[in-house]
C-alpha cells in the first residue's frame, strides 16, 4: 500500500495552549488524535493549584490519510500547520506513538507527582521564610518535612519545612521517566 492510501501519524503544530482544543476539532472531523498531557500540583503564593499542560506544548499527533484529509486537518480550528520538511510531510512511525503511550501509561492525561528530593533547588512559598530559595539537604522518610539549606543575611542555615510549602524548580517533565 502506498503512503497515499494509508493512514499515518503526523505531528500537527497548534496554537499556543490550544493543543486539546485542536485535538477535539480534529476528532470531530473523524481524525484519530493523540494529545498527551500532564497534570501536576504546584504550590503558588495563593496555595496548592493543579495545572494541566501539554507534554509537547503547541503540538498534537494526528493519524490520517494525507492526500484525503490534508485540507480538513490544515484548516481545523486551532491548527497552525502540519510539520513538514520543505513541501513533504513527515510521517511518524507507529512505534514512536506507541512509545509515548507507554510512557504516559496508556492515559492521555497523566498525573505526575514531582515532589522534592535531596539536591533540588526550592523556594519557600509560605511562612516567615517565604520567597527565600534553598537546596534540599535531607528528606525525612515517612514524614512531610524536609531540611532546606537557606542563605539568609549572609549566613547559611538549615531549617525544617513542610514539603507542601515548597515550590520545586524541577519541572514535572523532568520526572516523566520515573515510574
């Protein structure tokens, strides 16, 4: 079967922060889509907040017959373009999509707990030390507290802090590979 008559996966560039909307538009057109997203909790100055973001910002994957569905995909809501080199579209291997699905544990939205670990740079989000940055020195096993090395007034001090009052500078994407 030639590539003209078979359905292949393509990477579709979407408008910023509109990946799930582009995927929904394409699905309404009968196009199979895969839009992997991650959901994670982060401490902000207003408290704990859940965020959901695309694993690949501004991109989704769509499986379609290029010659039959090019126009529909290209002009779907929230779609910018289909990735190509020159004028040639770049089909993706099924193995790539299957690998992504495996990494996402078969879910389109994967909850990621990125917590803290020794050596992470963190910012205190609550209490009298709010706004200070430090490095995690130790994590008490089974407890909700950590020791953070902070520089304050030209001195380094170890303080005990609740894990939930810290903003981790490590991205949730950094821990995607950990099972």
